[in-house]
C-alpha cells in the first residue's frame, strides 16, 4: 500500500498536468506520478530530465539498460518490473537483461562499457578511472553521452528511492531473481 498521498489530478497546477499528459494511459495518470506530485517542483525537474534523455545520443535500449541496472542495484521491485518490460520493448534480449542486471558482459561492447561506468558510480568512490574513460571513448561515447549516462542514472535513482519511500508495488510480473 502506498505511503505517499495519491494527489487528485484536479488539485495539480496546470503546468504539472501539461507535463503529465504524455504519461496518460486510457486518459488516466498513473498513481505513481500522482504520488510523485506531492512535490510538484521535484516532479517537474524529473519530467524535464526524462524529456532531455529522449534527445540524448544514447539509444532507448542503452537508457533502459541503465535504468534496469540501477533498479537492480537499488532493489526497486517496481522499477525492475517496469524496466524489464521497457528494455525488452527497446530490444534488450532476456539473456542481455540478465547480464545487465548482474553486471556481466552482454556481448555488445558499447553497452558493456556503459554498464561498467554505471557500476563504477555505485561501487567506487571518486572519479572514473582513466582506463574506463578511454574505453568509453573507444566506444564512441562522447562527452554528451557521458553526461547523459549520469542523467539517466540520476532519473532512475530518483524514482527508485522515491518508490522506496512510497513502498510502490507493481502490477507487472516480477523479473526473475538473480542468484
């Protein structure tokens, strides 16, 4: 059961409703967004970052892989279920999903480098290693792409920890547990 209040969409500011319109399914805004709307300014920042990610040089598959990995790291069941489905729709095969979640190689060099970078953010203090930056450059990950990787991590981390506050539950099937 949700711990955060589910706001009535009629109580939201018009600019918030405008931002949320693209998320409507069957003319309904998902409860999770109405719960995030307890802080409309935070929801605005999140939605603008998500909008910016759609303009990124990162592919939809790469963004979804990042979101899948961070959701695994933070153990956000809601986001794991959501991004398992979304990454599959973006073209990430089941075996690749498992590899991303476990931090092992997917067989796609650029994606593997992105996974290494994201894992580094969570497993090491301080800056990325020079060798990892060189690997990123070898995979044509530009400065823009590197910043966008950080933004993708930031957006999903926001939703993961907000869902932990809320104890958001998913109606989607749970992905298999990793051993």
